[in-house]
C-alpha cells in the first residue's frame, strides 16, 4: 500500500479513493509532544528515551488509576497526569500517543487515538492478530495520522549496520537465519505472561522479534525492505494450565529459498541471539533486540569465508535505544509511517505470528466465537454512524430496508475477521449479509460466525440474512428441505429473510423447485426466496410456471454481473453470469432484483490486473480478454476525470442498471469497504453507462 518512508495512501472520503496526502501535523522545529498511555515497565523505558531527545517532549501520562498516573508523572518529570485513557486522548496539548497497555488492549486505544487525531506509536505486537493490525492501520490512514509498531531494535544503528553487511554481499547468498528471544520468567502462572485473557505466551510477547528480524534480513537479501515467508512450520510446548505457548520454534521458508529458524519461550533459559549464514560467511549478533543497554558496546561477529578468525565489528551509537525509537517517529511524522517498521511490514509480521500460533494450536479465548460480546474493537457499542453513507432499496414483502451493498459472509471463518469487518459494515449503514454452507469453509464456520455475531450484537431485527442452499448434490426438493433446516441450525435462527437456491439442477423439473421454495416460505423458514446461478431459459420457464399456477415467483436472483464480462467461472462448477444483453433486457422487463456476485470482477479493475500483469492466475483466467481490457481502459479514463478509483466506477456501473441491483462485495479490509461504500455516491449518466460498456 505504501513505500517505506514515503507518504502513506490516505482515504479520501469525498471521492472514495486512496491517495497520497501530507499529514496535517507536519515536522516543525518544535518538539513532538507525547502522551504515554499506561504506566508499566516498558512505558517507563520509553519515557526515559523521550527525555533524552531534543525533538520529543513528554507532556502527559494516563493510567486507570490517578495514583499510578501521578507516581509515574513524578518519577519521569511529566507535567500532567490523567485518570483514564480517554482523558489523555482529549488532552489538546498531546500530539502523539505511545500505547503501552498489554497487547489485547492495543487495538482499542490505538484506533481511538487515531480517531482523536493523535499520532500513534503502538508497543509490539501491534495487536493480537492480523485483523486487529489491519484495522489499526486503516484507522490511521483514514484519520491522517502517523502510526508505527514499536520495534525499537529496528531504529538502532546496529540494525542498520547488519542490513548494510547483508546488502554488501559479504556473506554471499543467504541460506539460513537463526533468531531467538527467550527467557525463563520467575513470574507465576497468574502473571500476564501466561494469561489467556492478556494474550500470553512467548510468540506474541517476544517471538515477534525473531520473526521481524528474519523477514527483514530475508527481504534485504533479495533487494526488498522485507519479505514474507511462503511457508511456516512450528512445534511447541503449551503451558500446562493456560495452554499458551511456553516454548516453541518456527521454521520459515521464503520464496528465495532462505530458511529461518525462530525460537521463543517464557519458560526456557536461552537469551537473545541471531545468526545470518551465507555461502561465504556468517554474521553473529550477540544482542539483537536490546543493543546498547546500560551503555554497553554493541558488537557483531563476522566470519568471512568460514576461516578460523572471527572479526569483531563495533557499532558506534550515542543515544538510548528508546531515544532512537522516539526520534524515528518525530523525524517521519509527516510521512505517516517510518522506514524502520512500515505498515506492510507490520501486517506481514502479524500474518507470520498468526501462522506460528496456528501451527502450535494456540487460539486465544477472546478470538473464539463464544467470546463475542456487545462491544466493538474500540470498546464501544455497535451503532450506525450518524453520517453513514449507505443507500437502501426494497425487496417485495420484506418489511426492512435493504442496503444497496451486500456483505459476502464467505471468508469469515475466523471470528476476529467477522467481528471487525461486519461491525464496520453495519456502522457504515450496511445491513445485508449473504452466506452459505456451499462457500466451502469447513463445518459451516462462516454461517456459525455470522449467526453468533448477530446474536451477540443483538441486531437480528435490523439485519437481512441471505442463506444459500440446494448445493450439489442437494439440488432436489428433499435436498433443499434438508439444507434449509441445516443452515438455520448453523445460523441458530428460526428463519432467514431471503433463501436462495445456490445452483440450479437442470434435471429436476422447474415446477418442483418452485413448489419446494414456496413451501419453505409457507413453513416460515424464510420470508422471501429466490435463486442463484440460473440460466435465462430456466428463469423464463419458472416465471411462466408461476403465472400458470399462481405460485409466488422469485424475489431475487444472484448471478454474476460486472462491468467486465466473465470469461470463465472462478470455480470448476458451472456458474451463471447475467452480462448478456438479452439477459439484462429480461431483468429490466421483469424488474427482478439482482444480487450480483463478483460485482467488481474480483480485482480486475485494480492495479493487480493489466495487459502486462500475470501474477494472479485467477484474474487472468476469468477476466482477461480484449473487450474487457477496453472496458477497463474506459473505466480508468472516467475514474481519472472523476478523481476516483477505477474499481469505484465499475461498482457504480453495477449499481445503476435499469433493474434493481444489490451487489455482493467481499471487502477484506476496512479501506476496501470504505472504497465500496463511496461508489454509492458516484452518479453515471445513461451515456456514460453505455460508453463504459462499449455499447
């Protein structure tokens, strides 16, 4: 999304696009004014570091208790103490916030700090998982504030010297990276180190250092700021009472062939070390994570050509480790992010940590469906924002407004994603969710998580739930009955608002399928019903059958439709598109609402696609064709004129057909969702619609 050290891409809500924009608090000759949020050990170290910097100044601190805040303020010579973190965020004199709480609280207070217009330095790890990290980053982008994950060792001259040695080729071609951060804590089992509720275990506490180091070095070796592993394997031993990782090792494999071994533990005397092995030598780093502590010299050990003599390299430094970290922020505050730990680097590290935890079977209780409560990631109740830009339509007899955008519940197999993304969709005014057992996630996790989220948030009467069933081989009347009941069981609901037969079964007479769907409605299992992936021929046949028999016709259709013609279906099974002119003419005549899937052609209108880009085989297979590239070119041209993204133009085209449309979207990030929502405000003329299509 951003180049390290450059201007980040901020979200322009007027036009719905990501663009480079300078932060509203640029560098100046005045020191950056800091507030420290929480008063633990690491907060004290950072406070000492800020005190040693002429470019930074401590002005406030907050704790949950005034006594703790006052004691910390007195010890570190801080002018103001606040009781409660919200008071710190409201302090007009504070420009930047250092979030030093235990990591389960990082997301809440980092996001709230960004919303308050404060720059943010978040203690590592930035959150519990990738979903939280992405939400924090998107909040910083939205509110035009600086954000960095506080890996202090990345800011020290020693790390710069290590990068220089690797980049110089002194070690030859890299083969192996070894990194360890472990210790045998004397804290008891009830300490935060082993607490499920506080995100305990070595992987998040200190294992994040070895992974970040390995990814940094693996990237430098191939000429990039960092690299992400293509494979993660791990073994570990859990704490006998709480189940968090007590000690564990992960093996990371990179596309370059480099292997990294990362070790961590809270019940394992080991210490801190790193070693980089190449074809012509190796480099040992005796103290990679806290270089220069207590004024000690920082030394690297280099052995060239595997000779018998090891060369000691002393790296000069003149400041405290945390002073370097604070100055990394103040130096780059106008850039939005810092080269020491750019946003994409943070996301890559969190994905690696997620994979490591998955390998050793560690899911925190707070990440499980049963833990979802009534509050959002910011600790506030879920509500629709007063300025929510969503627009709405209607579906026949349904007594609820229907948001013009439908959130696809097809990738929410993990509850953190479900809660974070669905909360934001709802807050933006969205109220329609589409799910199915046929989406292929094991055990119907997408349905289960959607149902759990709706119950926990207490919003069943405010949302429209679409369930798709009748998946092969259940595309028969009996199979439809079975899947309808099974789906309701997974959702834990007595009915859905709209039930859709997911795929047609052409060998079954259309009347039998119409009859059984009418039966579902009559039994109260659904309010409305319809179909998905049906051909125009079968739809016409079903329509004629309903006219002859007096049966109720479909309330909606969910076929593929986008500005780009689908050349081939994304999946092996046959799936229908409504792009054909005759098909759309019939939809216009009947005014059958369409809920198109892949409504934005699955990234074809983003920079992931292009005549010279073949990195994504699915986009190439499904959308690459001369007529589609012509449409893409016109969408790009119009987007430039309107100062929006081409994908916004493509979605606006799908929204403004001459029949009702409710496009399905598959946003995986908040910024993707905001982009989709902003397409609602783009108005295209009849001539522009036809020109985009090439009619």
